[in-house]
C-alpha cells in the first residue's frame, strides 16, 4: 500500500513540476526564448521563419499578430519596475530612454489584447508626440485620471499591460552599447 501511495505522490509531483514549468515558459519565458529588460519582455525570434519551440508555443498561446524581424520588435510589460502588477487604479510614469528605432508606439491593453485607450483619446501614443528632456529621455504618464505632461489616457478598471512596439529597430542587434535600455515604469498614486 505504501508503494502505491509513493508512486502516486511521485507522479503528482512530476506532473505538477512539468506543467508548472511549461506554463512559466509560455507566459514569462525569460529563460526560454523571451528576452527581458527590466519589466519589459520581448520575443525576438517571433518574426523569424523558424522560431524556437518555446517562441512558437508562446505565439500560438497569445494568438497575436507578430511583426517580422525586419519590421520591428514588440515589448510587453505586465508589471512595474518593482515587480508589482500593473493596475488601472494606479497611475504610472514611464521614464528613460527607448532603444534606437525609426518609430515606436505605446499602447495599453487588457488580457485579451483589447486597446484600453479612452474613447475620445488617441488609441496609441506615438514617438512623434512625446516630449523629451534635454538628454532625449521620455517622461510619459499612463493613467485613467488627468496627468501633466505627456499622457496616455486609459479607461476601465483592473489589470493591464503596456505594449511598446519598436519599428525598424536595432534592439538586441549588438550594434551599440547602451542600446538595449528601456524606460522604467514607476507606480505613482493609487485610488
């Protein structure tokens, strides 16, 4: 009887670890094909003709249209820079530099990839609309309430993600030191 219980326990532990690692590989993926810079995660193999198996599984799970490698790269952030999940009851600031690219867009999305822009607001923030400081760094507010400066207005309640799409970028290409820096996401006040 003890043998059967130990066997069942061993099978349960093996299945739990196996399914847990599979879920982690497909959602977070930092160790399995996804590259992260702070809270931002990108899947650089997503636009290649033969992505690695983990990237392929991530693409199938997300079911989102991906850019080709020559077109650009998309970064997704689900947490702030301190690791806390992004929530629409809080306001956030994106501060810092964006990797070199011809053009970029910033969009707030929910878990179903639905754009969370307020009805009368622009659906995405574009690099041409952002005010920069003397060093070229951005300072963008993301919130449901009015903020000073450059502001991405979102609507609703609950968790959200930020998608930063870089078009014609050299990120992860190794062409320059300091090119792979991303803006930090700072949580401000919460209601």
